[in-house]
């Protein structure tokens, strides 16, 4: 059973992953289904009355176009928050959670290296996040006609889901790295919360302040949605940045994990 940490991790997390898929999909579909109600002249006039700076700060785009509405709701603030929470939970539990529960030393007692455990659990996290985002994309395709979302190409819905999956992977990798290095889930969740808020503010508020404009370029949210995948499709350069950053964090956490004493 322990010969393959990857499949065992997925099996152990099957209930949590199912809940994540259902939760992310349900919230995304719920908000998407309101688009016909929002797409009215009155809403256009109301949106025009808001200051552009306020809309940028809240990450709200054009709420009256299908891509703009989904980019501000299902793939805007709500979807990313949920997928970051899922990524943080999976990442923090992968090493630190197992260590705090007293199970990690039993795993490492088998003929499997620490690096192998870390990499296989990271891979399981990536798959779990991908499944959650895939479920959302499939559900949005299914309701695209009644929700009046057919103007968005199907490929772009899957592109946005892929981008959101990589955003969750970035924060999941952060949680995993901090947890692997420290052995504490609390530290991992704290790191995700602090960096997540700072990254969101840097992406949305940074450009409005001259001396903070550079913060958008280092924010994972910029590489998640800056290329507007709902409109322009997959952005390979942005996904590459998120992937490299995620792998680098896991590698740094692994270097510390490979050398420190594990709590027993």
C-alpha cells in the first residue's frame, strides 16, 4: 500500500477532494447562473457609476459581458479564494499535517526517500486541484445555454480553469514548502494568508500607486488572470511562471525537510 505514495495520498484524501470538487463547482455555477439577471441596461448604468479605481481594487471587470461577469465572479474573487483554500489545506497536510499527527515517521520508516514522499504528495495535490477546476469548467459548459454564456468559447472556459488550477498549485506549493520546512500546519496557513492578501492587493491596488506598480509583476494573481484566459485562451508564459515558482518553492522546502529531524 505504501509502495506508491501518490495513489495512497489520493485515496486517503478522496472524501476531501470530492468535497472540494463539489464546493468549487457549486459556488461557480451558482454565480454563473445569475448572469441573465445581471445582464440588463440597469446594471450597465449602475456599473458605470462606480469609480474605475474601486472596481480595479475589487478585481471586478465588465459585469455585463459573459467573460467579464465570469472573470469577476466564478473566476474572479470567489473561485480563486476557494481554490487557494483547497490548495493550502492539501499542501499544509501533505507533510506538516502528517508529522503533527504522528504518521509521517511511519511512512518514512518504509524504503521511500523524503524527496519521493514530497514529490508524490505534491503530484497528488496538483491532481486534486486540477479535478476541482475541471469540475467547474465542465459544469459551466453544461449550463452555458440557459446561463447565456455561449459567447465564451468552450476552450476558453477550460483555459480559465487551467489557470485557476495553477494559481491553487502556487499557494498549495507555498503551504507544502513551509509545512515541510517547519513541520507546522499553522505556519503554512499563515504564510498562505499573508502572501495571498499581499499578492491580491499588489495585483489590484499596486498599479494605482506609482511606487507600488512593480508589485503587480510579482503577484501570482497577475499571472493567473492578467492575460484574460476567458477572452484570450491559455497564456503559456503566465502558466510557465506559476509552474516554475511552484516547483521552486517545493524544492526549497524539500531541501530543509530532507535535513531536519522529524517530530515523532
